[in-house]
């Protein structure tokens, strides 16, 4: 089966499905969420009844109503006002506590998922898009957890309470209230959400594409200047920015239209309630004071439902972000990690009729794969240096990735000391191999910490020995702070050859029984190449080494050479 190299298996989820997926993460904090909802309901009802009590006070002063003394009304007003402020603060504090706890948890899950997907599913991934998911998309979920779930529950509960309250004045008011609560809090947001869903998704995708474009421009700055492509790169970024602004403009126009519609519906509800109340009072069905209170109660109770209507404006962005995060969390790795099996990795490597092809899924859905290895058979015996020589694209690097089990072969068998690679614990397999890639990645940290990636508890003596073996010690000592010198981001303060030598020093420090070297000296001058190869010959006499290169000079220390 061909390997799919797509970094995300994008699913077309409905907004409801995305919300269910995000809500499912709340389970550990469900108690706090329920408390926040109760406090929000109490606070919103008190805010509504502040206006209702004001109406009662006015009717009492004018002598129309005598059901409560004015002193009682004013006491309730003060109590409700104070309690409303406390409850509002407590509700928001609880919601934000839930949001920040969940965002931290989601970040951990996303990074764990990326670890499982790497490297096969992330090979060729758009880094700007991944950065957008890890940063802004997850950050947007704060809106969902802090300002979406509670408001929905609060709107439903307060609407039920107010419908009962208004229905007790007269059933017509109850029916009227329920109709407009559903219209404002459900129908308008759902319709607006469906209209804007595609725009929200397009905005998040465009945002990720712009991030990728900016990263390309930053990392490729030297090439851009060298070949005079400044205008072309600026035009490309301007195009991405323009597209993002166009999509955002359409979303903003939709938000403004919805806001006008919502305000218009609430105003119409108030006018209709006044007409109904006047008619009922004139017919003697309810007293005039009841009609006034019903109109005030209905007009002042749209806060929670109107919040839902406004919420759908941001919800398009939030659900699009949630969908992208769920894609990462639910994505299945091409190579599942093996646990509970063989704990050791032997040094004799056997490849039997191995075939492999990368596959890129096109927009049409068809797979366009290119065979990299076909019916490859070879044995690499222990404690020897095996050279693999061949031109670019012949599958040398891919073979090492298969031996590391970054990918699974389409056909054939790979075995270590007779044990199939899929029957060896993944951690034991990779822990028993030092793998030096063509491009050494350096973290924005000190030289020492970059070397300690290979061995966390390495001593100064071990660091120096590994650096000397890689012919990089003298250079390190010439730096301002030696091994404590901080390396610039992405290792840009060092040349390609210096970065490569640090990668080789890591391999010496890791001191595994098997050493894979992918073009280990491609960026290194002949003098340093000779020193490093001599160190490999001397330091690694008891190791199994597979050395991949297109340069015949690198093969000078090999015990045998396989041409591909």
C-alpha cells in the first residue's frame, strides 16, 4: 500500500460535529462548567429583574401598582445589582479558568499528535499552516470555551424561566416570548452560521497560507536578493494578504447584516408585545400594570439570546479553527509505534525484496506515486562500514528512513538480527541507532544544549570528545562563550558545514551500536572530511555503519560499497 504524505486528513465536519468534538474535551472540568452556568443564569435573570423591579417601582410611585412596598422594591434592586456584579465576575472567572486549562491540555495533545505523526505525515507539510494551527487556531478556541458553551446553556435556561414568567401574566406573552427567543437565539445564528461557515474555513486556510508565505520569504531571503526576486516575493505576499482581506471583508459584512437583523427583530418584538399588551388590557384580560411589566420583561430579557446571535459571528472562525485542530488530533500516523515487543535492536540488517513509493494525494483525489525503491535486497553485517553510493533520487536517503521505520515498505521485509522491524519496540529501534541527516537542525540554544540532544546527561569531557571526533571542537572554542555560546535561530549563525559537523558530533555523543550517515560530508571541505572519516574509522570499530553519499571520496573508509 502506498504511503500518503499528506500532513492532514481533512474531514468535512458539520458545525455541530465540531462543537461536539470540542465539548467532549470538557469532561475533566464539567463540575466547574456547571457552576459557571448556574452563576450565569442567576446573574442574567437578576439583570432582567432589575429592569422589571424598576417597572414595579414606577408603577408603585404612580399608584397603579400596590403589590409591594417601595422600600422592598429598592432593597431588592440593591441586592440584585450587587449580586449581579459578583455573579458576573465569578461566571467569567470560571469560564476563563476552564478555557485556559483546556487550551493547555489541547496544546499538549496537539504536540503529542504531531510527535506520533512525525516524520512521515509531516514530510513536506506546510510549516506556516502548522504554526497557525498550533498558535492562533488553538488560541481561538478560548472564545468557544469561555464565551460559547456557557452562553448557550444560559440562554436556554433563562429563556425557559422568562417564558414561564411571561406566560403566568398571560399565555399569549409566553408564546410570543418563546417564538422570539428561538428566532433570535437559534434561527438567526444557525442561518448565519451556515452562510458564513465556508467563509470562516476559507479565512483560516488563507491565514495559514499567509504564514507559510511569510516564512518562505524570511528563510529564502538570501536567494531572493541574489536572484532579484524581491518584487515577485512581495507581490506573492500581497496577493495572499489581499485574499485574506477579501475573505475577512465578506465575513464582516455578514456580521453587520446579522447585527442589524437581530436588533430589528428585538425592536419588533417589543413593539408587538406593546400592541398585544394594550389589546389585552383594553379587553380586561389583564390589568394595565401586568401589560406594562410584560412589555418591560420581554424587552429586557433578550440579553442572553442576543449574545448567541452575536456569537455566531465569531463562531465561524472558531469552528473552522476547531475543525483544523480536530484534524490534527484525529489524524492516524502512517507508522504506528510498536510497544511490548522485542526490546533490543541487533546490528545485522537484512533487506529482502523491499519496494517503496511515496504518494502525493492530488486535489482530484488520485494518487500520483513515484517508485523510489523497487525489489531492493541487501545485507549489512555487523561491525562493518557499509557505503551506499548513488546519484540523487535513487533512494539512498529513503532506504535509511525505512531502516529507521519512519515509513513502512510497500513490499518486502526489513529485519535486524532476524527480527522483523515491525516486531521491535520503536523506542528500542531508534534508541539503538545514531542517525545523521543531510540537514542538521539546531535549536536556538547553546552549543552544549544542542549537543546534549543526543545525550541529556553528557559531561563536559564527553561533549569535548565528541566535538573533537567531529573536527568542530576548535571552532567551538573560538566562539565568544565556547560551548555556552548561543546559536542563532535555525543555526543561521553557522555555515552548512559547521552545522553538519555538529550533527556528526551528536552521533558520536549518542554512541549507539548502529550509525546511519546521510551525506555526512556533503558540506564539508576535504581537509575536515578526511579528519571526520578517520575518526569514524577509529572511534566506531565496533559499530555497524551505513554511510550514504553521492561522492566517491566519502567511500574511502568503507569496507564494502553498494551502488544504487
